C-alpha cells in the first residue's frame, strides 16, 4: 500500500502514542474476554461453579488491585444473579450495615466485635427467608488473624447424635435479641436499635411489624430502655441435593458467643444482646452446646482470605471468623432469597405468641 505523503504523516512521537493507545485498548479487550470465562488464576467460571456444587464454596483470587466493584461483578456471576437479583441485608438481618465503595457489598463487621470469635452460623437462619448464596469480598485483611472458618453442614449433621437431631426436629429454636432506641447508641450495652431492625422511626410501626404470627415473631417491652424480639425457627431446610440439612444460627446467637468480650463477659447471659433457647423456651444445656461446637470443629476449614479474594458459599456451608487485631474490611453480599417452607412451632411457643 502506498505510504502517505510525508506532510500528512503524524510526527514520530504522535505515532508512538497512537500505537501505545491501540495496544492498551487491545489489552483491555483481552482482559474483558478473559473475565467473561475466568475469575482468577486461570480458574474458569464453570470450574468455580462446579466447586460450589461439589463442596459448597469456592474462592476466586482477583489480586490486591481488584476494586469492590470488580469483586461484585465476579460475585454476581458465581451466584448466578444480576445486580437487581441480590438480596438486601438492612432491615432483614441482625444489624444495620454500611455499603462499601459504591458497590452492593455491606460491611460484614457490623455488630461483630473483633475481640471475640464469630461462631459458626448460616446467614439469616433465623428469618422467614434466607440467601441461596452468600459472598464475602476481602477488601482489607487484619494485621493479625481474622481467619475465615467454614463447616460443611452435611458432615456436621452426620456427626451430630440422634437425640440432639431429634430434639431439633421436634422443638426448633427461639432466637431472642434486645433492641434499644437509636438515641442510646452511645450506651455501653447498646447493640442494635429497633429503628435499624425494622427500618422505621415509628415505635408503633415497629411493634406492628415485630408482632406477626405468620412469621412466628413476638416483640414486647422488656424494660424501660429495651424491646425484646423473639423469633421461632426450625433448624433444617430442604437442600436440592442433600435433602434435610442442618441450618441454624444457634452458636452465633447463643449468649455464650460474647464470652471473653471486655464488656459483655461480666453480663449475665439473660441480659446479653442475643440469646437462643429451645423452641419450648428451655435453656440449652452445657452438654448440648458442647456437642454442637465439637461437631463443627471436627468439620472446620480455615481460610486466610487476602485482599481481592472473593469467597462464595451456598446453603450447605456455615461460616465464622477468628478474632483479629488491626483494621479489617470484609464485604458481604447476599444472593436471591429462599422462602422458608411451611412449618409449625411447638405449643409452648404458640402460647408465648398469644400472651
């Protein structure tokens, strides 16, 4: 092909800039094509989805330069939803959480003191609907510890004794929490507010929402400063592959999870922000709690997530966290929600709700 006259050719410096720009655009296009089929380190989307199907979780390692939005894009693909299909946490979970860097991730540390272990639990196991998948995105890892822990509930249930399983099937669990007024957020015993729990500034509306026989929810005045919110829930869900599956927040909602905390350690269990009981209102025995802890510990997987890591878990896997020191930021994103199957609480709870 004939060359352009010298007068029409760009100066060498401009030509080099154009060449660099074309190469940069090509590199972006190649990365976009790779992202469409790969999540990180050569792992394909299909391989990651297969890991979730086979063991209940996968980790995509995007690298420390990945932004929260980069991680969100991968999370949505692995949870098989678009952005509009993600579940909302605020107003449904135990505390109100802030969003991270313009993404849909919320701060997982809200309501979780760094000094104590987050016990094994399934996300929102106390609610009438719960997420099909949960994603965690490591934005900033702590200087010391902060290890993520996972437990396969299929294995947990296999190790749990028949008497304990039968008792869970018969009674289910009551989850209780105390709710302050937001005006007391600076008080040492403040944990969460009824405004944050029900997303309203009207106490009348909160009481109406918190007293719902269809969701087995009871909200009463505990004392001059606090409301007492009690929910009854079964402890099993039907998994599409594994059938009946242990699915609970017993360890994370039992008051003992705050043992060792600088303030709460000296407070009686009955006055701590969270507590749970058997569905008939009876206390868990020390032996029962120890068995639940032991079978989870026998199934524990430890994951030291690093910045840019995206962890996706499904209903099969319970999660927790070891204590840590230093600044740590872990994003939490829920998938679409699964409604709980029809169920019925024991008569003891029905009487409580009717009182």
